[in-house]
């Protein structure tokens, strides 16, 4: 049985009813929890006879919530035989600094057979994929995502997924530069747009 705490319906955790409902929590723990930052968020207290009581923090559930950052890492899990097309297209649009890794896993495909060049193959439940990682400035994100989708899509299950992760900072190891100076690369998108204006 779960007890879910909603921000508008919270009663003080030191009340007699909470002592009765959650006898394993001492008064000092209840007071610490009441005064902590956790009591201001969506928190669920799981109750079980055999397990201890721990708060469960729920993630942000607002549909229009987007974490704000200057940079984002675009992670794309793609078919291996599409990676050359995608990387060439990104290079043409001025995106430099791409990391590629061979990975294995399964999603909607469920490890079913993969098609390539008219042949089907399957070794085990994990399908070979390639993970493409690119860190770009906020204004480049949508163009990069659109280009990856355009070049990688076949219309069949197994085309892949794209994940967008906020990045707090970028640091160039060689020079110690940070932020936009570290993210910018010679011959990259910023240089291409600067020469187009002149």
C-alpha cells in the first residue's frame, strides 16, 4: 500500500496520525524531513512490513518543462549502416566534433532480426547499433536533430532514438577554454555562417 504526498494535501509529518501510520520513523527523522527540501516536492512514502520507509522523489512532470542550458548533448542510437550518411550530412552543415561508439541493445525491435541489404540476420536478443554523440550550442539543436532524422530514417522499426541532454559547460583540454570558445571549432558551423555573411 502506497501513501502519496501531494503538495496541497500535506499534513505536518510530526502529527499523531503520521506516528501511528509510520511507526518506524522516529520523531526526529520526521522533523528533519518536514524541514528539508524534499517536503516541498512530490514525494511518495512507500510502506511495507518488511522494508524500511524511504521517500521516493518523482521527476518533473510538467509537459512544457525543458531544462535550460547553453549547450546540449545530442545522443543518437542508429543503425550502423546509416552512420556514414548521417556524419557526412552533419559535416556538410558545419558540425564538427562527433563521437561514435559501437553499442548493442534492444528497444521496440525487441532483438528481432535486422534487415540490411535485403538480408536478415540475428545473433541474440541484442542488436548492434551505433551511438553518435554531439555537443552543440542551444541554437543548433533543432537543425542537428532534423538532419539526423532526415538521414537515418528508413521508416521501419529499429531506426533508433535521439536523446537530448543539457550540458552545463564545455572545456577544451588543450587550452583550458570554456563555454562557447571551447565548443566552437575551426571550420565549424559558426565559421561557415560568418563567411556566408561577408
